[in-house]
C-alpha cells in the first residue's frame, strides 16, 4: 500500500511543512493572547518576510550567478533569514502601531479590530503586488542542497533522500520554537506577555506596560513568521499572494492547538502538517484533497474539544 | 498565628498616625463611566501609617475610588495627590512604581501561573525579585510557601486572597489598596486575613481598605469614610463610626432601637 510504503517520507514531509505552520501559528496565537484579536494580516507579515529574504538573496547573488558554497553559503542563508525576520518584525510592529494601537486607545469593539485586520491584509498584499510585481519571483539558491541521509522506504523515484535544505528548515524552526518557549517561560518579557494574556488590567497593577508588551508580542510573532517565510520561499512559489494559504493553515493550526496557547500552536502546526502529508498518501489524488482534510480535522477537533487541544478555557489561554 | 497577635500594637483609640501628613489626598474627584457618574466629587485623605476603611453598599463607588487612585480609571475632574504629587495623567503601570500597591476586587490571581510566579509578577517593577520581600510574604502567609509551586487557579478563595495581598506587597508599596479582602471567605479566614492586614500596617505600610464587612473593617481601621451613591456621607475616626447608630443600622445589620 502506498501509505505504509511511504510512511517515513510522508511523516518527514509533514514535519517539514508543519514546523513552518507552527512558526506562523505562534504569531496568531500570541497576538490573540494579548489582544484577543485574530490578526488576519499576519499572513502578510509572513509574505513580507519571504520577500525580504528573497531580495536579500538576490542582492547577494547579484554579483555572481553561482550558487555559493562553504562558508558563503552559510552566510547567504543566515543573512536571508535575518533579513526576512527583520522585515516581518518591522511590518508587524508598524501594523500594530498604525492599525491596532489607535483602536485600543479608543476602546474599539472587537469587531472593529477584525475588520481592520482584514483591511490591513488586503492593503499589504496589494501594496506588495504594486511594488514588486504580480508574477512569481525568482528565488536564487543560497546553497547546494546535498543529501544528508536516506529515509527508510522508497519514494516515487527511488529512496527519499533528506537534503540539507530539509534539515535546515526543520532545525531552524525547532531552534526558534525552543528559544521562544524559553523566552516566554523564563524571561521578564515572557512573564509580562503571559500576564497581559491572562489579565491585562491586573498586569498593569503589577507595573507591566501593556502597550509595550503588545508591541513586543507583534515583533516576536513577526520574527518567527519572517524566518518561516524565508524557509517557505526555499521550496515554494514566492509572490504577493503567497501568504494567504499558509496563513489560513497556520491560523487553523493555532485554533487546533488552542488559540492563545503558544505550545498549542507549535503542536497544532506540526499536527496539521503531518495530517496534510498523510492525507496525500492515503487518499487517491490526495493533493487535491489536502485543504479539505485540514479543515475537516479542524471542525472535528473543535466539535470534540472546542478550546483546541491544549486550550483550557475559551479565549484566555497563554 | 495567635502568638503573633501580641506583637500587634494595642487597638488604637487616640489616633496616632492620623495626625501624620497625608500620603494620599483626593479632592473633589469625579469619575464617570460613559454617561453614568460613579463618583460625584469626593474628598478623601489617607495619612502616613493609617488604615482607612472605605465603607458603603454595592455600587456606592468604593471600588471606583481605588481604581481611580491606581490609575485604571481617569477622573473627569478633581485631583488625586500622592505624597504631594498629582497623579493626573500618569498611567497605571507607572503609578505602581510610585509605591501604590493594589490588591484588586475579586483577587484577580494569574490563574495559570504558579503561586511563586504570581509573587514574582508583584515584583515586576523591580529589576529582580527581592528574596527578602519573598521571605517576608511567606512569613506573613506560610500557606503560600507550602503552595508555591501550585497554579494560582487551583488555590482556595482564602489562599487566593492571601496571594493577592502578598503579590501587592512584593511591589514594596508605601500605600496598599485592598479591595474587599473578606469577600466570599469563611469567618475564620477573614479573621486571619484581617490580622495580617494589621501586621502589614504595623510594619509600616499605609492601607486604604474597601470593605462590605464594616464591623471588622472598623475594628481594624483608624478612620473610616462612608460612601453612598458616589458621595462621602460620613467620615470620622473608626471608633466613632462603630458607635454611630446610623452606621450600626445601615452597615452593621442592627435595627434601630
């Protein structure tokens, strides 16, 4: 049977995709935690990071068209990831300042936030389309993705080889998630974020500057989404509309894991990636059914556990 | 607990701290929620070292008063002065830094943080958590030490109240605002908490106490204010209020003779 034969390959692909969903989902869930807002413009934060990374690579590769090797490959990749992270963080930061902070100052109802988020999303991707064109962008390779090890079982064209790129994607995503988990649970900024997510008013009584915490939460979400965007760009088409589908998927992952819960977002992302990958292996013509399966999983989980896998109470989990 | 009671100064009859300089002054403070006026220009004073009780029925404006002092609400007019400085326009998170601690109504424990993390949140305004303050809180509330690794949400009501007060103490407040510390608690626990409030005061913290439990509060306090629908209708030394027939009837559950 195809699925059993390709189990390891499918699992591996699922983890690779899922770790990217997780990186993006964290931004949704953290912002939800501190603002009770589904930041639908987060998909554009992700997209802008991917573009930032691609532009960095293009600029670096511009001098010679060759694929760099050795240390320069490492440098290229690292610089692209940093560029993506910085661009996304800057977009997320500005988004909060320009779009959401004025609403918070005026105590706007939640619906207004939601409409603003959708508006900001439309604005941002159209702006990107206007500035950078509406065609897919060429992504220069930052390094030779050589074989690292071979997975058990066999792929459609011989055994599936895990390449450097795969390792890079998964390793980077996991390192970022571990660092984030430490920041949230072990640092003062982290305790501020958790306090605001649990009870913003009481957090103020402890001396927490809620505005600052919200702003930094957007920045953290942006950093992760930007890195996710650059990694995603290394094996997907890059364009101004690229944020939509991964954005929706990551949002699904965040809800699946329990919105507001950071570890839930990580878990939900991985789970969704694996479910998608497995469904491709199990269902004939699976690729066409991937999105259907994801959302069916979401609906089923929410029916059984409305607060998501790790969510404790509706809304207020951190 | 009972052996510690002897270290508490004898019940204050002749107001000693009430002659001190004012630490907190509210002058004609008016607060409104939308169109509804919750405080209709109140004057109130808490002097250095005092326990002042703020009494009144539900909706009289007691909580609103505390929330205005700690900056969660902005007065529409009037002025709040703390240690001689006007608090106008200072955001809540900065008011804490001036030395005003607030144990809010309903305790508002961070339910998914441990007891220790809650106490550390109380010291958020400092660079690092002072072990000395932590030891002091654990000394006041040994119960919290036993429960330090438990989640705040899993504590009993009394323990949560202790945590709320302990958390506020971690910010080293010169003025502590306590909003209904006895709410929903068994009489024995209430007695314990009031005893600790008295100790905290004896250790040098000035206290503004909001209470529905007027009898208990007045036994503890130096002075009291009675609020009715957003106005101060009475203010006097606690002993006088305790013996005032109107107070006895309205707030101490006694019928007039």
